[in-house]
C-alpha cells in the first residue's frame, strides 16, 4: 500500500483550504529537509541540498476541486459553488461539509416523482442543491455555515497496479514530491502550491520566491482511453508511463527541457507518452512567466476521472514519473552550465 | 529577396521562433553592442546610452505567428490538429502548411463538415493535415504529436507599395525594429530592441523580457485591423494612410503623455499618421505595461488587412513612416 498516497488522498483540501495537506506534508518532510518555508499565501517550499548549482523547482499543487456552500435555503437545503466539475459528475453524490464533515447528498428528484422530460434532461450545476437531511434553515445553520468547504469522502483503495481514490489531482503529485524528499538526496526546491485549480495562483508567488532556473510541474492529466470504434486518439493511457507535455493552454514547454526529459526516458528505459496538446493548464503556466522567465516543463501521471469523486491511476505510472524526475534532475545537475 | 520577404516567409509559429531569431540575429550583427537570447527565447539587442541622463526605452515586436499543433496521427496518416494562437477555423481548409523539418501538407476537411455544404463554421476537429502519406507509420518518421506547423504562403507584391503574405503580423514589426537599429546613428538614450516570443498566446515573452530589462518606456510595434474594405467593421484606420498611433485596444489604454508625444513627433516630421482604437485584440504592450512597478507604454501599429490569414496586406509607405517615427523616438526620447 502506498500509505502516504492513501493519507494524502483522503485529506480534504479544496482550493483555499489546503491547510490539512500542508500540515501533513510538513510533518512528513521535517527530518529530510534542508529548509522548510511557508509563504503568506499558503505555499510550502521544501529545499533540499545546497543553494549552489541550478535552482530546480518542482511544483505539485495541494488543492483539489470541490464545493463551497454559498447559501442555506428556508427548506434547509444548501446552495453551493463548484470548482472544475460538471453537473453529471455531481448528481446524487455524497459530500462532506466543513470541519465536522457533515454528511450531505446532492439532492435529486427520485425516479418515482420525476416527469418524463426531466429524466431526459441534464440539470445545470446552478439548479443542484445539497441535502443534509434537515428541514429548516434554523436546523441546517446549526451544523453548516456559508463559506464551508465540501468534498467527497472517497476511501482510498488499491487493486493490484490500480490505485483508486479522490483528489488524485493533485495529491499524486504531492505524493511523488514527498517520496523524492524522503528517499533521495536530489537538491531541489520541492514546492507544494495552493489554488492551482482556480487559476495557477500559488505557483506564481512560489516561483517569485524560489527564482528557479528550471521548473517542472508534477501533476495528473486526464487519460484518453475511451470506448470508441473509430480512429480516434486513445492517449495518454493508464499504465503506459509518464506523460510529457509539449504544450497546453497555459504553457508552451521549453523545447530543450522537454528534449532532455524525453532523452532521459529513452536512455533509462522509463516508459513515457505524449500529453494531448493544448488541453488543460498546470502550475508551469505560472512558473514559466515568473520574473525574467523560467525554462519549464510538465510531467504527469495519467488518471481516469479526475475532477470527480473517484479517480483511477496506475502505481507503475506513478513510479515512472518519480524515476523520470529523478533521472532528469541528475541529468540537468550533470550539465550545470547549460541551465543557469 | 528582400528582408521583409525573408522574415515573412520564415517558419516561426508560437513557441518555435528560432528560425526567425536566427535571421534577425544576423541582421543585427555589428549594430548593437549586446545581442542575446533569454530563457524564453526572446532576442534582445541593446544599444547602451551615451549619457547618464538617457531614458531606458524598450521597443518590442513579436517574432511568432499563429500555427497548428498536431494532436493525433490517424491510421491512414492524416494529422489531426488544433490551433496555437488565434486561428480562424473557417480560413484554414485547403491552406498549405509546413513543419519545422520542411514536411509540407494541405489542410483537408471532412466533406460533410465543409462550410460551403453546411451551415455554421467548420471546426478544427473536422479538419486534418494531408502530408500525402498512406499510413501512420510512414508519417511518424517525419512528424510527431506536438509538432507545430506554420502556414506556408510566399509573400507577393500586389502593387508597387502593397505586400500580401502570411505572418506580416508581426514580422513587419520585427523589420521596423531592425531598420531602426540600422538607421540609428547615436542616441543619448538606452535602447533595447526586443524581438519577443509567444505574443499570440498572451504576451508571454514580452512580459518576461520587460521584467529583466525594467524599462521606463516601452513601445510595441505590431499590426492593427482596418476598416477600409467593403462592408468592413467600422474602424477609422486605413491601409496607406500612415502609421497608426494606438489610443486603446481590448487590453490596453495608451498613456496620454506617450500618445501626445508620438503625435507631436509625427506632426513635426510630417509623417502621415492616424489614431487607432482596436475593439478586438491586443498587443505585447498590454503585458509590458503591468510588469513590476509598471511601464509607461504605447503602440505604433501598421494598418493591415486580413490579419490572421495567409494573405495579410499592408502598405510599405506606412511601414517606412513607422520606422522614421521610431528612429526619432530613439533619438529624442519620450518625455
């Protein structure tokens, strides 16, 4: 069992509420870090090794997509705002609200009461509500307040190579960085960032602090396999290795850095695959335009159903990403002059 | 072949500007004391001030052009793609494109989705690049997912003064900066010529370039739309009526001090000029103005028809006026 991944996955940490994730990581890295710093925005930057040589920044965001309670109706039902999720992902799901993890369910009309046309129509997120089993605003207000965060209480599981849980985007990235800090001596600025899901905000500040020469975002990406008879793209695929980005909506990755990463993978026989171009964005989007510019890349773990209550990923892919990061950093450190 | 032609015909989609950079670097040899490429790929040429009272002025033109990025190679060897930068889908079918390694292709479209046969705009999803291959394997030897193509259309003169070609946005701006560097004899001011990358995806190069340079003043040199064609969107800018001094666009409002100064110079030198309000679109200046503690910025635009097509049209008189005005700015400063 990847115990740290289980712990990280099961923590709740919607954008802006990353404190539990941060505290967990802080506790785990204490003995292994050269320096730990926290900035006013909530980023956690763990430096390992001496300050000389190329400054390499690895970034994984601590926040996950989730919900925030925005209103309590007379009926005791809760209105909410969702970040990064489609309504079809939310329908009828369990959610846990606030620090006390009050149980709620995404309210919906049962089949017995729904009219035929309602069954055919997908509701809009703004028409959904959370039911916590109360029947008045007064009762609901005793356990929940406006501004509470809510997330999915999915338990982590493993089944052979398959790892299964919530918030894999991006606790998997946090897990990989955590392992590197604890199990290797690679000098780098391991940065655990906040508020990626709402606009790559934390990484922007973290990069201003670290002032890196080279930055790599470590994240998850939607796997592309989908039942389809047509001649359509089916990549990246679960189990096919680390995903290397050429360009997404937020960044056109540094050509030299991408080449170095691919060559490293070839030489070390680490399985790797392409990311679908121009889809999504990562912390690299903020990092590469920080200060006078930073050579940046993204290495991801493919995962199915990210931005939903349950994602699947492959342990093999996670280990491939970790190994690719380690070997690539070694490679960069070996040719120091080319990168500073 | 003239410099404008060489610049416009060169391969240089967003994120892959190195060919253009190479051409410019060669032209600048001996003209600037310091020419270097920064981490994002911006080419920066510096003419240090002759006086301590000199102002630090940054001139910026972007090297990149819009392009197409390969997302999938199907089993018959057709390349599926999406846009890099603001590509209008309806202008793409049947165009020629070229990859960095010279592989040339034609954009095809699924017949049922062809605009002429159905209503509505075509989508990139229904288009493909045909490189004449029969299967995936043979294509994979030349092109891979993530490769970026640029349009390939050679520049032509449509009359003695008007040129048509791809990437006039913004190689014509690059040309202006090179010409200024060539003409500029001596200046008390500290001049930085910045040939930026990745403007078409949001001024990314200009932002980091300006951060490193920290100029007091910046002028972006780029193209702007016109309202002088049949049934055109109302806009009081015409090709051939002079350099356009930007008043505002969708991301930028020109500092009035800069605008007045530019207009004053243009009047003094009798350079034909017009004032530009662009309702849709922006330039590197939108990003430069917000760097660090702020940069007092302006824009000189070359009026151009059919921007983001393979036949952008502009007038060389407007271009020469822009060069003249810029050179004057470099000599006299901006305050």
